[in-house]
C-alpha cells in the first residue's frame, strides 16, 4: 500500500490477516503505526510518513519482527523501541532504520539482537559508551550527516562484531580511538580531519575500505603500513602537499595494488592541480633525493587504475549506499 494518501487505520483493520508477514506503507500520510498488527509480521516499512513518536502499545506484540523502517518521518525520539524487563518490545529486531528524522540522540536500550542501525541524517550531536553498550551484535552502523561534535573514545568497544561504520559529513576533527578490530569499512568523508596517525588505525587489521575524502589532510605516510588488507582508499578532496615524502606513499600503494582515488596537489606551486599518484613534476623534483628506476616507476603508475587484486571495484555510489 505504498505511495497513497492513507492517513489512519481502523482498530481491527489487520486482525483479518493473522498470517501477514510483510507490510509496506511507505509514502503515505499516517501519523502513527497501525494498531493491533498481527504477531506474524516480519517486516514493517513506514518510511516517508508523518510519524512523530513510536508507541510501545503499537509494537509490543510484534515478537517476530526483524525489520523496521521509520526513515523520513518526524521522530524526535524512539522511546517506544526501548527494551525493558516489564515490556519486551520487538526483541528479535535485527534491522532498524531511523534515518532522515529529527533525533537528537541515539535511542538507548535498543533490542540486543540488532545488527543494522541507521541513524544518518538526524541531529545527533553526541555519542557515548552508554548509547552503544548493549549493541554487542551490531555489524552495520550509519551515523553520517549529523551535527555530531562529540564521539567519546571507546564508545564502540562493546560492538565487537561491527564491520561497517559510516560517519561522513560530521564535525569531528579526528578518527575515533578504540574502533572494533573487525572493522571492514570506515567512512570519515567530509569532516575536518587534518591528521591520521598510526595509533588511530594500527589495530584495524581487517580494514579493506577507508574513505578520507574531503578532509584537511596534507600528507599520509606510515598509517598505510598499518593496514595490511587495505584494498580501496579514497583520498580525493584533500589539500595535498606533494613533497618528496609522498613518493614513499605512492610506491607503497603501487606495491599493495590498492585501488585509490588520490586527488590533486595543492602545494607546492610547481605541481598544483596534478594528481599526485601520476605527478611527473613531483617525480622530477625528487629525483636527487630518491634512487629508484624511473622507467619502472612510470610503468607501474600506468597500471594503478587497473589494479583490483581480483576483487570487484567499489565505486563512489556503491560505497555510499551499500552496507
């Protein structure tokens, strides 16, 4: 029943469907979840409606629900989803989408079986350890496009299974310390990061995708040696200082066969605007400081765009939308 003009449902509307498993009501004008939904329901999609609050009364009987989508509503809180001993609400929920609402904080006491949580495009300004403590099964966490200014270190220490973390377009100035060791993807695009140190990522041995686009980085060196499985690296949109120190990085990336979007040089003037993975100006300037086979280096650089190590290429759109 998606994309209609539905505004409300009568009390007994769904009691005639005791075996209903999937209900899609996206793109309507409902202001609350339908009453007395059947216990058999597995997936409930209510995105793009006018819902301002979630009631425990509306959801408490949905013991089999694993997928709930409330994206694009007018939620200020999601207290109706809280787990308490006296009120066992959606205990089997594994996927929860609260994106594009007006949440100022991550809801606490969410179901412990949750594996995917999307709180992107809200107004979350702070994330604490208390917010995340019970989410030990979480694998995918989306917090991009918030007004976040505080993300406490070690807030995610209990999320030991977390493999995908998106924190793009926030106001944080550094990479969070104490990230889970199983992290596969990390997105910190469009922040104000001007430095990435080895101590920030040295324990992330499983990391394969790192997005550092549109920050304030001017150089990046030893950090790459701490990421043995890195396959896709996004560095464009930073004001790179293309001095000789970047040659070491360039050679390391060539040797690893990393798929890279490197961006352009901002300094020094003689190579401004050139892509630093293929900058001949930088190479000529540093010839006297580095001894290596210029011809061999040139051959390698021509292969950079083709290297994928046998893995499918993850382009911009895939990275931003997949989880």
